[in-house]
């Protein structure tokens, strides 16, 4: 065979091999799943942010290796991130993890750019985070009764902080002040970090907080716990009674976080995501983190989630009315 013919055949073989490799690579890329985009309408480093990121790898595993990306879109009490969620395609690849503010906002804001119930697809309430009412250590009160007496002796003179007007932390503070029958001035901050810093420094005297956000400060003594704001004591704070057991049963509030999608998702998409969250948050390492933070796993059904979101919206509407909070 002539050398020219051999060279031509070798070239054709190489070209065919290159084409096959190119097609295989392209096919592999085409089959690579789109990532699951998880929108957090909350700031990086918040309690919910920490929880979701702790389960990121387990969630990807539960979705058969589908990549999971987490995108923080805070602002306007969660409206910014939620608005991005409701505008997303209902293809099962974009969801959001919301908190109490989602149920608060319809009563706080005069107008929302979406319907908090009709424009979403409930997937699951993942869990809850307990709240604790805290004071600066220099405040001469170690329990709810003593703080009540102090507030009544100085009506309107003491301040309670929150992470912002109309937030769940604001409403928790209002709930405490109202239940003890006292007056205190509300000082809103832009987030939990600045709020906690100013309570520690004494710029403001007190406030409600998620336990996970102040565990270190309670341990060091830079904040003093007045009482747990839920129904039960916590394993991380065994000597801190609930405010209810101190004589104020109307104080019962806690944080929660739920996975939702845009409206229009199919039943198969909802089931796939719900089952993945159940699997991910039952991962032993993820569950251990929950127990360490005193968080509560819920993982209810999509139907139960829908009912829960409606009931929370109605519950907070009453609190907002009492607190007389309205935002543009």
C-alpha cells in the first residue's frame, strides 16, 4: 500500500476518533443536570443561612448528585429574595427557603409585589429555631418578673431592640412587652448582628433573639437570658425557664424556616424536592447540628406546609395590628 494512502487512512481514523470524543463530551455536558438554585431572602451568616449551608452537600446527594447553589438575596424584610423566587420558572430547579417574615409581610407592608400564598408552591417546613429574651448584664433583672417590675417603674424609659421594623424579632419583643403590661421604646436595627452588639454594649437594654444567634454571648456572660420564648425549656439552656412558666403564658413565639417554589410546579417536582429535603435533613451529621443548636426538625408535607403558612399569616396579622406596624 502506498505511503500516501496509509497516511490518508490514519488521518481519517484520527479525525473520526476526535469527532467521537467531541460528541461524547458534548453529550455528557448536555446530560449534566442544571443546579438547584436555593434563594435565601436572608443575609449571609444568619441562622437559616448556616442551617441550609450545613445541609447543602446532603441535599445534593439526595438529589442524585444535582449541584446545589445557595444565593443570598436579602432586603426589604425578605421581599427581594421572594420576588426573585416567584418570577422564576416553575421547572423544579429554583426554590427559596423563607422564614417567619414571609408570613408577617402581608400585614406589615401596604402592598407586596406578589401574593404570599397564591404565588408560591409549598414544599416543606424544614424546622424551627427557639427564641430567648435577653438583657444587658447591667440591667438589674434576672427573670421576667423582675424585668416587669423594672419596666413598670420606668415607663417608656427603657429600650428593646429588633433586627428591623416589622420583623419577627420586632414582633417577639412587642409580644413580651405587651404580655408583662409595660411600656418600652422599640429601636430597630438593620439585622441581628448590630442589634446584638448594641445590647451587649448597653446602647439598648434588651431584646428577643434566636438562641443560635446568642449562644456564645450567653455562655460568656455578655448577655443575660430572661427566659425562653417558647413552650419548653432547652437542652442548651437547662436552667433558663420559659417566660410562660414565669407567669406570662401569652409569650409563645419561635422562628421557623420553610422550602417553597414558584407557583405552577408539578406534583412530581414537588415530591422530588420534598423527599430530598427529608433525606438531607435526616442525614446524621445534619441532625447532630440541629440538636447542638436546639433547633427542631419538622419536615411536614406540602399540604401541611400550605395550611401552616396560611395560619401563620393570620396569626401575625393580629400581632402586627396590636403593634401598630405599617411600612411602605
